[in-house]
């Protein structure tokens, strides 16, 4: 029989995963809306640097590897741009 503690922890992870997916969906919908306001190109190096800097700073504050958050946010930004391209 599996450890009930492990089962509870995994259930909490599953709940967090569902929330993360929901938040990512909301974020991508907002990113999609930004495309209509952009006059020149979809990418803004300064905006991406700010987003990345915030994520890495928060990671350090919370004791996470900044490289992990950087990789995650690079994927989020790439997905956002992909959605914006489809929008235009």
C-alpha cells in the first residue's frame, strides 16, 4: 500500500499544477491582447528583460535556482510571441 502522506502531497501538487495551467492560460490570453497595441514588432527586449529580471529576483528570494525560472520564463515568452503572431 502506498504511503497516505505521499498521496496527499501528490494531490496538492496536482492542485497546484491545475492552478499553474489556469494562470498560464490567463497570461497567454492577455499576451494575445497586447498584440493589437504593438506598432513595431511583437518583441520588446526591454520588456522581456524586466520580466526575466523579476522572475530571477523572485527565485533568488524564494531560494530557487534563478536558471530554472529563466528557462520557464523563456518558454512562456516564446509561447506568448507565438500566440501574438497568430493574432496579427
